[in-house]
């Protein structure tokens, strides 16, 4: 048994430094193994009222605590401590290998910027203010339509699925993707206190949305998580997918969600901001009040500091800054500019 644990630890250490070939990642892994695993597991999880990942979390954490407690009470010896440490490291190693094979290798596939031939030279900062002025007009009008649809209690899930499938097709992602049914987690308290607006769980291909997510944030955030479900690892790329899906949608709530979050991520300029309607400002205000009420500064700092290190360990050099880099993709790719033009024309 000790040999098996040592082998698991060694395999995990090797996996940290050995990256599979691009031929394998963009071939069998991206178009064979991953879609088959995702559609199968998500298809099962969608029929369950609870999160499978919550069950796994409880089993692993409680199991480790019980093992340490019972064995140390029975035998207080260095040998026992060494065995428990080896067991815990082996468990962590198996979980890490599971993560890599199940989803983590997607980080080593080409980014969307590479696939779409991102051109930084086409981003004209001088044209930013006219763009934002047009965006404010579209945003103000979209707010009225979205709030009207919200009052009608329209089911937006079909529009969300249609928008996601359309964008994936545009990006050349042709393999089957099964959309998740978002769930609440037993860790909801943590998501709220850390300011986490959603989460994709790669082990079970499930998505969480926190209980304090506002209705006009929901479409963009869910499309972001569905980007991860499709095998898109980088946060900027998932945000780019969310932006394309919402901005180009014919559904008022989806389009408003995209405009609201994209405009909020653009560099702040005084003239456009001054033209925001009272309705839009009220929604931005609701987001700020929610954050002030729920976010705990220490939890926020620890959570995002840890996630920054995690992203960098997965070859995302800019860490959590990567989230906002999707704005460059919107301005520096033809697909991004087309999505912006589509959203700004609908007013």
C-alpha cells in the first residue's frame, strides 16, 4: 500500500513538469476524451438535486480528519505520523492527477487570442471614448427592455443555451457540450464572503452560482462558467465567450447583462459615465451594496491571493488580472468587434 502511495506522489510531481503534446491535447483530449467525460458526468449531475462535488468534498475532508484523529489517539508515534502524512500526500496527489486529466490540461491548449489571431495593433485607444458613448446609449435602452422582461418573469434558459451554442460554433468548438444546471453549494457562505460570482468544478463538471448573484449578472456569469464547461480554461477566454454570447443575443436580459458587465470593465471615462441612466446606476449601485454587505476583506484577500497563485501555476502569467484581459479580445479580434457592433446597433 505504501508503494502505491509513493507512486501516486511521484506521478503527481512528474505531471507538474511534463506537459502532453499539442497534438494529443488538441486532438484526442479536446475532441475525444474531454467531451465524452463532460457530457456523461454533466448529464448525470443535471438530474440530481444536490451537487456531487459537495458530497466528495465532505467525504474527503471528514475522512482525512477522522483518520488522523483516530490513528493518533490509538498510536502516538513518529511512525503513525509518517504514515498519515504519506496517506494525506497520496490523497492530494490523486486529486491533483484527477484534476489534470479531467480538465486541467485545457490550460495548455492554445488561447482564444491565439486561435482568433488577436491583433493588439488594431486596438485604438483614441476611439475608446466614442465607443463608450455609444455603449452608454445602448446600455440605457437595454436596461429598460431588460427590466420589462424581468417583470414578465420570462424563462431565459433557452436563450442562454442558444447563445452559448452559437458562440462555440463561431469559435470552431464543434464537439458536443452539455450545459449544466447551476446549483447552490454548501460553500455558498464562502463564495459570498470572498466575492466569488460563480464557480466551475472540474472534478464533476458542475457549476455553482452564489445566492447573492443579481439577476442582471446571472446571464454573463453563467455563460462564463459554461465556457469552462466547454473546455475553455483561461478566465479571459471564458469572459470573452460570455461577452460574445450575451452581447449578440436577441434576448433583452442577456444583452443587458453583457453590456452592463462589459461597460463596467472598460477604462473609466468621465463623459460616458455622466450619461448613464438612473436605472443603470441603480443596478451598479445594487452590485456595490451587495459587495459591501457580504464581502469579508480578509476572506477576500486570502481567497483571491490563493487563486492568483493557482492561475500562475497553470501557466496564466498575469494571474487574476487575466479576468479583465477579455476586453482586449473584444477590441482586437474580428469576432469581438462584431459582437460589440451587434450590441451597440440594437438601440
